[in-house]
């Protein structure tokens, strides 16, 4: 089935507003575990905005798209776990096929996590490739370090048994009154970046003071939206070959406008030649791999690595990142060397591909 060729092709619950199939972060946890607080912390949106932005998708599951004005990621919240009379089977099935990464949210001061472990075990049995991250909330609520460590170990061991393998885990405080738990959130963002780059890149927080990086942060969502289109439009082999380069050209055009540099033939040629052999060769290699992944669907399923959609996404993101760098430096009158640009491209490609796991 085409749909199973690569992870990125799973359909979100309410498919279809725009052209992008959003990467979906599924939050699984009891009522009160901190799921809504987590969405607030990761997106920087207010409680109220998030409360109003949630859309129902099944009887007890709902979704929140971010950013609201041009969604690039979808949070899925299954409510009701742990409540009397709640029967999770329907929700689990509906969400499983539509999600790309699972956040298992447990509060450290709540030892009763049986329902969550059971749900996780069902999900792991049905989809052995589902990536999951354990998010332990309420760090501030268990103040004794030994007791906290014990709670962390106990819950982690339980979820490891349920998933059949160890999950990457973070403990954090989402206390409303306190300062943001920067360290905990950064650790979670790092795990998200590894598990689902399309979401991780959007939700990461740059604290760089480098002027070029600061400028890029303003245009990153633009690049991510083109990369998302590439991820989605690469569904069919023939369409993919045509649509991805066209998407990338459109992106380069928009970046030019945003950086106030006109892509005339001279600048375009200079960029391409600076990207030069390095990107040319890299691009060709990627393209070969892409076609291979499409011709041999089993490759994408079993290797779980460089799938067609993931590579289109990473290639487009990396080209956008390199172009932004080139445009910035050109607008400052000091275009980068081939060596520098190659480094920017390669780093962006690495960060945006989920190959490296
Ligand atoms: N002190 C503290 N309170 C938390 C933490 N996480 C969640 N809460 C509180 O627990 C309550 C339920 O959180 P909420 O995010 O609505 O949970 P949800 O039902 O999973 O969406 C809210 O009052 C939160 O402020 C935490 O890490 N520390
Ligand atoms: Mg909630």
C-alpha cells in the first residue's frame, strides 16, 4: 500500500485543509497528566488559545494545529484514559494510523499508570515502528530527589515493558506558577527532533545570537512549509520527480523576496555553483535513494530509515537553509565560500532527516 511506504504518509485525523499532510504528535496520558500544559509550553501559546484551538476528531480525541494561521504540526490529545467507563479501543485505533510520534505523558506524583501502559502496549503491538517518548511531568511536585528518581525508574520500567523496548525519557516541570523548565523542554525538543524532524524543527527554540541564525528564524516556517509540501507531494513516483524540484524553486523564489535579494541569473548561477559539485552530487545520491525507496516499498517499511518522503523533506529543508544563508551573506556583501555553504547544507540535511537513528 502506497500509504505505508513511508511514515510521513499516514493521514492525519481530519485530512485535507491545505496541501500539507501535517506531522502528528500524539499525546497519550491520563486526564490531568499535563498534556494541554505541554502543548502550551512547546508552542508558547496561551492556555486560552490552545483551549479554543482544539478540534474534536473522535468522541474523546481532539486535535490542535500549530501555528494556527498556517499549521505545520498537529497535536492529538486522547482524553479520558483512566476515567471510569472509558473504552480506549476506538480512539487508539483511530489515532494509531494517523500519528508519527507518541508522547507518553505521566505525572511523577501519580503511580497509577496501568491504563496508559496497557494502551501503549496495544499501540506497540499494532505498530512496532511507532516512535515514542516518555514525558514525565510534575518534576516540581516530587521534591525529594530520591523519591523522584524512584518514581522515574518505576514508570520508565513499566513503559519499557509495555513498549517492548526502552523509551527515550525526560522529566520536566510544567508548573503554571514557576519559570519555564527550559532544560526539560530542551531535552524533549531534542528527542522530538530525532523522532520527527518535521515537528522538531518547528518546535525547537534557538537561543543563538548569531545574526544570520536570528534572521533565519524569521523565515524558518516558510522553509518548513515548502519542505512539508515536498514531503506530501512525493506520494507518487512520477508526481514526486516533477513536484519536488518545482516546490524547491518556488521556495527559492520566496526566500529571495524575503531577503530582499533578486534571484537574477547571476545570483542564481552563483548560488548553484557555490552549492556546486557538493550539493549536485549529494542531490543526485538522494534522488537515487528516493527512487529506490519508491520502487521497493519493503525498503521503507523494514529499514525504517531514509524513506522517499523523508528525503524530499530533508533535501528541501536543507536547500532552503543553505539558500537563506547564501542570501543573507550576499545581502551583506560577503557571499559564502563553497566550503561554508556545503557545511550549512549538510548540517541542515542531517538535522532534518530521520536517517540517523
Ligand atoms: N505543579 C505542576 N502542575 C502541573 C504539571 N503538569 C500539569 N500540571 C497541572 O495539572 C493540571 C492538569 O494539567 P493539564 O495540562 O490540563 O492536563 P491534561 O488533562 O493532560 O491536559 C493543570 O492544573 C496543570 O497546571 C507540572 O509539571 N507541575
Ligand atoms: Mg487537557
